[in-house]
């Protein structure tokens, strides 16, 4: 049962027509003046002396930082793919060459052809050499900012020990066991609860008469 719903997760990338319709319905609404919260400013760069930089390099070798960088890049790319429907919806709403009715009419086409295409290409910037270079630089900056040279050396000593190496290699197994166990226990409850609510929503919908035009979205 769990595998069934895990396989269905990518379908969430395909925005339902209702979501597009709601966005189109409100595109001519007056602006509220609300502004999206701004992201916190990035910390100022710091100068890293040669000794500290060498210590960080040794630590990165001990913790196999390349694996961490790859995981971070993959996570960023997946987030970029998840944002595709929202970006496409925004492009459709802000398009000036189509009427609202025309925009509603092209939603199925966008869902069928455009979203898969955009998802396929989204996030490629996170696989570029420039991103990797900036990522490595950011890691150096972060470790230099929060750890002293001696603390970095102490960490390296630990991670080079047999216990430290076991800790590194067991972390994925620990995370897998915890996540899988909890999902196996709680995901069926979540699915069943959502399905019960969905059944009620469907039962409460008044189907239009045969041949009738679809009802306009409610305001």
C-alpha cells in the first residue's frame, strides 16, 4: 500500500485545473498591498587564514563532503521542479495576450505538455560547475564562521576514528529506518483520513445536467 502512494507523489507536480481557475478568477482583483516576507540577509564574508582553511579541507576529506554537496544539489533541484506549477501559473495569470476565458481553455494543454517539459529542465543550474564552486565556498565560509581552528581539528580527529567513520556511514541507515518505520505506521492513517474527506467532498458536489456548461468557480 505504501509503495502505491509513494509512486503517486510526482503527480502532485501537475497542478489541478481548480488551482489555475482560482488564480485566474482573482487576477483582476485589487492589490492588497501585501508583500512577501524578505529572506534574511546572507552573513558577511570572512577572511579564512591558511591554517584554518587547511584544517577545514582535512575535515571535508574525513566527512566525505562531496556526498553532502551532491545531496544538497539534488535537494535544490527537486525543489526547483516542485516550483514549476506555481511559476507556470504565474506566467499564465500575468500573460497579457489572452483573455481570462482563453487562459482557462489552455489550462489542460499546459498541464499535459508544458508542465512535464518544464519539470524536466528545471533546476539544471544546480548541476553546473559554478554552483558547485559556490557551494564549496559557502561550506568553507560556514565552517570557518562557526568553528575555531582547534575545534575543526578536533572534529577531524573524531571523524577519522573508527567510531567517527561508523557514525558517518550509519547515519543514512538510521535515517532510513526511522523514516520508513514512521511512514509505514502513519501514512496509511493520513491517506485514509484524506480519502474520507475526499469522499464527502465528492458526495456534496452537485453534478451538472448532461450537456450543461460547467459552473463558474465560486467567489
